[in-house]
């Protein structure tokens, strides 16, 4: 005869409880635009406004930073969001005939 289905199985040994739970913030990724000799400044400003919701002034400042330094951080996001933005920008730029390079790089851990 078997035991009733509602009866819990017997367990042997003690159960160890861990009281300390440490959570870490998810690693953040910088979305970076890279300067090139072909993508127009107006297009970069347009992309910054369209995909990153920057104001005209913010977008112009970032675009000039990219132009003068060769690259510029557009924003900092979780990995999934950063990779999605890079993909969207790259596909859009390509469809518009611009070679705008956009990458996502992990921030330094402190």
C-alpha cells in the first residue's frame, strides 16, 4: 500500500539558511558615437533627438563633442537598452545612407 498523495516526503538532514543576500547593481553601458568624415552634423543631431530624446541644444553639444574629440558618450543605460539603441541607430543610419558608427561599451566598475 502506498502513502497518501498529500503527505510530504520525509527529509533527512538539516537545512542550512543563508541570511546574507547581497545584490549588485546591473553593469551600465555607455552608448558612444564615433566621428567620421561622411555623416553630416545635421544628421547626428537628428538621430540624437529621435532616438535619445535630446533637446536641440543637448544634441548640438554632443555632436560638437563627437566632432572635436572623435567620439562622444550619448547616454548610459543597462546592457539591453544600450544594445537596442545601438542597433536602432545603426540600422537607421544605414537606411539613410550614413556610415554613423555607434557602439556600446561597459562602464568601468568602481
